[in-house]
C-alpha cells in the first residue's frame, strides 16, 4: 500500500514543555486507514488531525467494538527519536483484534506508517526531562447498524500527544485501594485485551477510590475475589524477602510490555522473580511479618510507579518508608535511560526512527 500525506495549511502553537499534563494536547497530524470486506485494509494516509464523522448508529457507539494501544516516542540528547519495543505493541494490538473479531493489521506496515508520522511531527516530541510523545493507535467499528454482530467496516487511526508524567505524584509512591465490591474482568472474558470496555468497567470503583484520596484501584480476581490481578493502569509487583513476585497471567490480566521488560531485566540481573497467584490476605500477612518491603506498578504511561499505601477493607498498610524502593528505582532509572538513549541498548528494545 502507498501511504499518502495531506499537508495542513494551519499548524498549532506548541505548548510549554515544562507545563505539560497527560493526554490533553494533540499534534497537527494523524494517521488514518480504512477497512471493508472488499478492499480489506486500504487508503492509508497521514492527514491533519481532525474529528471523525459518525452516523448515530455507528456500531462502536452501541456495542463497544474497539481496541487501542499505548506507546511513546522519546527525543535523545542528539535529537534522535527512540521507540521502546514498538513491535511488541503492534503484536499485542493484533491479539486484541482477534479477541474483538477485528481484522488484523500488517504490523510492519503499521510501524512504518507510525515512523513516517513521527518524522513529520518530530518537533512535537518534547525534550524537557520526564516528557515524551504519547502514541495512541486505535481501531473502531464503523458500520451504521443496530444489531449484535461484528462490524464489516473499521477505522484504524493513530494520534499523538506530548505528555509529562501520568500520575501527579510523578515517581513518588502512590496510594491504591483494593475493592471487593467490583470486578474489572474474569477469565474467559476480555481482560487480557486492550479494549475500551475494560476501562469503562474500572471507572466507578476508580471514582470511589479517588474520592477517598487513592490514586488507583487494585483489582482482585473476578471469581473468588481474593487473588491480586492488576492496578487500573498498571501491572503490579511486590518485593518479598528480596524476591520479586507478580501475579501470573491468567487470561484476565493485561500482558504489559513494561511488565515483561521488568521480568526480563530481573532475570538478566540475577534477581529471583516469581509469577504466581498471590492473595490479598497473604500480602497483608507478609507485610505484618516484615517480609513485604516494596511494591510498584509498571505500565507505558507511568513506566514504574512505586506504591506506598494499600487499603483493603478497614486495614491500611504502608509499604517501605514513604520513598521509592531500591528495585523500583533501579528499574525506573534503567528503562528511562534506555528510552532516552543514555545507556547502550543491550536488550534490543529500542527502535530508532
């Protein structure tokens, strides 16, 4: 397929890089591509950022058939553009597509199109410390039809947003709330797909947590309501007697790319890392015995986020001494240095545009 480019006759004013938030500002251009049964994926184009016109009966509005990804572009000291494991993002994008009955994309072409979009928008990639350009590939169902079935038409688009840290706390420990009243996903459902419904399911409990002063919800399994799964926007890790423990992927937990990076780095550094079931009661018992010394979350948006406080029912535990732990700090520094090109890429994770 030939990628066309439509130039804009009016460009936006760039924001102050020292005053960025997350996900509120968008660049001048976007990538679009369409799908129908006859032509399959076709008409790939980079064009000015603009609204998408929809019929009120468009299927994504009624049945939620949509998937997305999240990754970042980083500007190095030499003004090179780095992407962190982008091929893994597009592989996961296709896994989500299969789960939602959405036609798969050509991963190599999608990455090539993204690179061309980034070259056009390179001045939007901020250089201020801790900032980056967030990348959101998305596919939505576009049939104007009321009826429960998979759509026959789709729109694939990529938008870009210059961002600062995801959490207002930055790299300082966050507070998380454990709910037993609500569930996000169950095995056999869509929990391991990056689809809008999973995030809609998290909103009510997340709002309750925010009103109580907590940053995120720590979800338990949807069947027994006892085993820890993930935080709203992160996978979760615990340091127990100098071992690192994270919930095993069970079909209802998102297979995070930063999660996988931490596991691979721990193994490379000779740290014992265990993927297993861990119950919330066990976690609180481990804290009581002094065995739980650190907790942190991992995700593209936050990278590494230390967890300082966990509330469950009427009990609250403070993890660590109110500061980020040694493992969270080490993973955070290494991954950030890798992304910004400050250390050699011995893992094969960086793709330079």
